[in-house]
């Protein structure tokens, strides 16, 4: 059975958790393949709301095996706390699998993240301060600590000492901070070893065997396409690859085993942190989108920047991910507007541009070119089929589909698990 990839088609926060949870009952494995506890998903099941930061959304499906892949960076304290919180609410977390090749976020990674961001001042990136970037930097510099290192104390100490050789020089001489003791870090990390041991395995092997046995594997990205370190609004991006290519490297599943790539697309646009955002609103419409949509980061607690739908971004996501389908979320938030602007192109220094410009300077100066679609006032949260939507809501969905370059196969009309219209099956 081929694998599926589900990812964000904007700047993240599109509602991937709901989409993954919706598919959770139909798939056998849900794999988180990149990012760390800098990304969050909110999933509503009945009258229960779950805020997930590091765990795959499939953790809430009793028939599904949740997997943290090798491309994820893991803060062990956050992970164990999240597991404990779910256990207290009656969620079975015993099936969780963690790749032994996943990298650990250490206390010194968190320290380096916070002090370096503070040092940048006005030039700061807008990171979450959770050590994500420094951990990925250690990984690339080959000084990272992996989950499997917890089970060889000698190797762990050597690796921590090597990582701190340069970091302590920076902390003391550049940031005027105290040096960090390697033995203390090792002691802290070893405290998590036994609690994590039951979950640690060769997840790439497990997942490939599952596919050979006709099991369904869903790979879930954090953040979104425009936050990809290669294909996003660099440098205002995350430190990994949320795009479809990252699903292969972050899970150990080859590209020929992927059959569908599903992009999660919000009916308007949001982003958290600094960086360009052509359709951003600074007026009462922006405030209304933020208030009605509950646009506050699950992990960061920061208000999200809000703007109208950006079709060039959706087309870009279709192209760089090879998207086969879209899941359109939060259509209900737009109920009540007499007319709804949609960005169909950009004006860059007097020139109309139909696609996302590759040049960072051009994107910073891009002004949205809007078309206006008629709105609707009817409550759509009880709609069970596309035909039950108001005519103007149907027209809005069809217009977004045509502009975005891939079919919209599902529509979120409310926050609940059952408040979804499925047009085409993803399986």
C-alpha cells in the first residue's frame, strides 16, 4: 500500500491536526517527519480539545500507531510531559514509536537559541526559543546528540563535550554567559533514558515492512511550505523541510512509495513570526479573522498575523510539493463578509506578477492584487455535503480550487472532527 503525505500549504497553522485525525481511523501509522515542539496541532474530538506539540496527531486514534521519525528533533522533557498529560486524560500512548536516529534537543540548544535571538535584536528571526534551530545546526555540523546515544553513556559524554567546546566559547566570550558543564548535561539527559526506552526502535524498518504488508502509512509535516528552509521565505523559516521531499528523508520511506500528497490550505492566510506576508491585514477585518478563527499559536501562544487568501502561494505549494489534493480548512470563519477579497497576483514595482517571486527583495515589496468574491451569511457548520453549502460558499471553494492548481477533496466547516465535508476520498 503506498504512503500518503499530509503537509501545510501556507505558513503553517492550517489545521493539519484535524486532517490527520480525520484520516487516523483509516490509516495504520501516522509519522511525524520533521520539526519539533515548535509546531502545534489542535484536535477537537467531541467536546474534548487536545493541543499536541510534538506527538503525531494519530496518537488520538486507538487503531493507529504514532511514529516520531528520524527527521524530528525531540525535547525529551516536553515529550514525556505530553505523554503524561494524554495518559491522564485516558489516551493510550503505549503504541508510540520513536526513531533512534532522531536528534535530541539538549538544554544547551535551548540556551543558544534564546541568547542568539536576543543578541540579534531588531534582526531576530522570530524563533520559538525552544532550541530547534541550534539542534538542527548541530545535526548538520555532525555534533548532534541522537536518541540512541542515551544508551551509551561513554559516547554520550564524548558527544556532549565536543558540542560544548565551541558553544562555551561563544557563551562566555560573546554572550557574557557562564560555561555549561558537560557532566551535568549528560546527567540530565540520562534521566530520560529509561522512560523513553520502550518506544525507541528502527522506525524506517518498521514503516517499510508495514508498507510491504499493505498497511497505510500517513506522513505528517509540521509548519508549512513557506516555512521550509529551502523553499520558504528564507531566512524567516524553520530549520527543516516540511515540504514533501522532507517526508522521505525524515521518515526513511522512499519517494516511489508515496501515492498522494495532500496540502492543507486555510480559507484565508496566517503566519507567526517575522517575514514577508503580502496579504496581511492591519484593520478590523484582520482582527475579525483573528478573533473568529481563534488565531493564536498552539505552541507559542502568540497571536497569528492574518490576511486574505493568497492564490500565488497555493500554486507555489502545489508545484514544489507535487500536491495531488487540498484539504480546505476554516471556511466557516469567513461567514458574514459581504464580499471576500482573494489575492490573485502581486504588484511589484508596477509589474503584475502571477507567481511567488524567487527573489526575496521582490517578495518583500509585493503588493496583493485582489479579486472580490461574493460572501455568505448562512451558518455552514452543519453542512454535510458540498451541495448543502450556500451557493456563494460553493463558488468561493471552486474559485480557490481553480486558482490553486489541485482539487479540493475535503472542506472544514467547523472545528469538530465531524464538521468536515469530504468530496473525494484520500485513500
